[in-house]
């Protein structure tokens, strides 16, 4: 199962559609089975656009006052034997995982969030935490291509990646690549400043 992670699109604004950032957003979404949007889309038109490429599920963000059946404050999914919980804002994300689990109605294996516009990946107490940053306003810079994520799930295996989705001319992408591969609960590969059991992992080349 190949899942796209995007969040904090904040459209329409200076641009009205992700197409205005060039062909890369569409190319990225065209190769996935499911899209998880972490919220702050500000208009359900973003979901309509995403649905041209794959089914989409969205968490309601603090800038999303518009009701839409594809949106809910907390989303829970079961995929390939993994329980995924998605919420827009994981306030106090450095809290113990046992406390973060209370954000969800039942325990989860993977926590997905947005809100901060800062890409982040952690693996703590057997739980994977992912924030794919913002595809349009990375690290709160002006509108430009930002960061996205891919989550590949199979029985006992997880591959998670967050990466910059290209460059906008004149507006460099500040995002960094983050990668984790987990097999039967053990991290077997990682790239970038990934937090693993409380320690920043040393970047590895694979």
C-alpha cells in the first residue's frame, strides 16, 4: 500500500491550485493508492483536486471551518495490519508516546500530523510519528514547492519518507529528506535527522 502524505496546503491564497506550482504535485499523487491530508487545506476544493489521482482522507485543521464528509478532526485507519491515527495538531509532540496516544480513541502504530509546516519523523516506543511539513509553505516560507511524504506499508514492514518536492525558481525549497525503514519493529535503515528513541540519528547513505 503506497500512501501519499500532504498537509497544510492553505489554498486558495496567492495561488488557487497546486497545479500553479508546476507538474510535480500531480506527478507525485498520480502514483499512490491513497492520499492522507493532515489538514489546513482551507477549502474542500483541494480535496476535489486530490481525488483526481487517488481517494483522499483529511483531518480537520484549525483553518478548516468548512464541513466536508471527507474531513474529521481525528482519522483512524487500519491498513495492512497497521493502525494509523491522523490529527492536524499534535500539541506537545515531545511528550511521552503514552500521552500522545490519548489524542486518539484507541492505540495506534503510526501517528500522522501537520500544523507546524516543519517536516519531522520519529520512532519512539514502537510508534512512528510523521509530519510531512507543508507542500506549499515549507517551514513558513512564502508560497513555493515544499515537502511531502510517502508511507509504504506491508505486513510487518514500514517504509516512510519525507522529502522536498522539487524547487520553485527563485524560491529554494528548505525541506530536508527523512527516511526510515522498519522491519518487525526494528529500524534497519534511516536517512536524515530522524529522532529514534530520543536520539537524533546519524545520517546514513543507502
